[in-house]
C-alpha cells in the first residue's frame, strides 16, 4: 500500500524517522492518559479538577501524534525545507542544559525551589553561552552574574506561588521565604 510516487521521491528515506517521531508523540500522549486515570477528578478551585490538565495534554499529544503519523505516511512533511549544510549539533551545550534540568529535579527537595532553579538556570545559560562561542562564559564575573540573575528569577516565582497562590513548593527553610 505504498504510493509509488512517494517511494521514488528523494524524501522517501525521511518517512520512517518522521513516522517514528509521530509514534513517539502518540505513545507519550497515551502514557500520559494512563497516568491521568489515577488522578482524582474532584472539582477544585474554579470547578476544574486536578486531572483536567493531564487529560487535556494527553488528548492533544495523542491527536498530534496521530496527525504526524498520517502526514509522514502520506508523503512526509510536505513543506519541510531541505536541511542546510550547517555545523553539527553542539553536544556539550546539550549536556550542560540537561545537567541543569536533572540536577534541578534531583536537588529541589534538598536545596529548595529557589536554589535548585537558580542552579538549573546557571547551568542552562552556561550551555547556551558555550554553544554560542562566548569567550566570557568561563569568567567568574559571568558565573556570578548568572547566579544572581537565576536567583532574581526564581525567588519571585517561589514567593508568588507560595505566598499569593498558596501552592506548596519545597523551600530551604520552614519560614516560607527561602
């Protein structure tokens, strides 16, 4: 059931990777739906229960995954431009950003929201600076400025969630201010 025009096209080799992306998105949506089954549906503030957002995201991901698969199997992403001959991906930058995200997840209950998010910010920015080839990335002033900026972003977010929205986030102290 293969279209002969598609099989002969230069993009024919790109159809399977595109299909695999669609399958990945579809499976992510289905797995999220399986997880959402266990979340309580009791209506909370504003009449929306805690399972609303997981169900919404799972439905959208499932639809998008199916659509991507359909697009890939009926000719591929038709408007996709050919990839220009550029430099390969900068993998050390990917490692910096990934380390920031993983350390944030691992240390949020130990360091608290503000410090763990500051660390995530600093590591992600370092990865982006290095990927951009900034010479100042390794200078102590840059690290200090990144730490200060990360703190100035994370602290108001923490205080807004804990003080104004009454949402519990892990803190470093029991005072609710750090």
